[in-house]
């Protein structure tokens, strides 16, 4: 983990006075903290992990568990974990870390820049001997998060090797809600999905999605934007996307919440994940020397 001196050096090189600073966050982990008139936000170097986005005049949009461990080697529970290069358990290795290996390691800070009224923070991670233990590919993965009236995310995967690649990816976004049982998720009507709570059976979504039990659904071949309606916080959260054919909706509900040591037993009521992804049969493929950019844009309006 970066020392105090290393964090100070990152701030000296990348900080923007009054706009963006590099400081020690929870657990002493380095983070970029941004504040512009339109929004505030935070992004940790651990996992290239966005943990906060708060448009001016509105409440925090992202959920982060109060039980998060804040330590290298473990993903932050909440915010926007980056799942790569596989989603869920690794098909051919049950001992491999769930959701891949990039969310629990420190990324490098590439740049902080102002773009109109927004601030863009770019971080990246690259293949090395450690990643090659799990996946032989050569790659560079970068996340550019632009904090403003909307939150724009661009996950750029570069194939730096000389072989074609196939990989899964997800922006595993945890949204903060007042009461998940009163939330409705719109935009997936008639889309087919795999129900991971029912042996991955393929089903069709009928109308808006309500959360009344453990929910773990992988929507298939969908480019649709999704709208999360939260009457308790009197807001709508729109998630639009590009270069993504999978949308995942997850709430652990009571028993799974109790089983997670870095998640409060009652916290399932205040969150729902709506994930922008390419997983399963919609995994991405990439020729040598090529790039693929998964994009999501998140906006909040009043309900
Ligand atoms: O995206 C939903 C999911 O795959 C669930 O099956 C559950 O495992 C969740 O991700 C959280 O996974 P994690 O490894 O972060 O505990």
C-alpha cells in the first residue's frame, strides 16, 4: 500500500487545487477526492474503485457497506467494483477469486483533468506475472470516471498481446436506495434473463422489476437503458450504456446478507446492484492490438 509520502507525491503530481486531491481514505488507502460545483466524488486506487458520487443538491447515489474491510487483497463492498476478466466464479478454477482479480489490487493513477464543469479521473492496471497465474493474457485495463451532473464511466480494455482474447467484464454498481422493497426497475420488460437463484433457468421479464426476495438476474442481449425508481428518496436513477449486452440486477436479501462478513445484516434494504456488463454468452472478444470500451452514464432526476 502507498506510504504517506507516496500519497503526497501523487497529490503533488496530479492534484488540482480546490478541485481534486489525492489523500489517504479509509484504512489509509489512497483515494482521489473531487469537488466541483456540480458534484463531489471519490475513487480509490484499490481496484480503481469509485465509492462516491453526489450530484449537487442531491443525496449520495452509491451504496458502500458500513462493514467494508478497506484493505488490499479484498474488494471494497459497494460503490462500483470492476469485475474482470471473469464474472462470478471462474468456470475452470473454483479457487480463483470471484469476479476476477483486478478489484482487490492497487491500480495506478494516470490522470486527473477538468472537462467543462466535470472532473475526469483515470486509473489503470496491467497484466504481470501475478495476473498471468490466473490468466495468460497481456492487457491494460483503464477506468475513466467523469464526475459531474452525471457520472460517466468508461472501462477501456486493451489487448497488448499477440493473441485474440475473450473476457467478461462488469461495472458492478451498488445503488443506494431508501427501501429496496419499494423500488421499481424499469426498462427490462420482455427481456430474457438467467435466474441465478433458480439454477440459472432462463426466463422472461414481465413488466417492471420489483425486489421482494433474493434477486440475482443476468439479463441477456440487452442494450437498453434502465431506470431505477426510488420513491423513498424521491428520485429516478437512469443508467444508459454502450458496448454492453448484459445487465445484472442483484439484491442479496436476508440470508445472503447475513452470510457476507463485510455487509451488514440489514443493509440489503438500502441497496440494489444494477450492473453494466458483458458476461456469459455475451463475453467480449478482442483481437491483438485492439481496444474495447464499455461505457455507462448515470443520471439522477426527481421522481
Ligand atoms: O452480480 C451479482 C453477483 O454475481 C452475485 O451472485 C453475488 O455473488 C454478488 O455478485 C456479489 O459478489 P461478491 O464476490 O462481490 O461478493
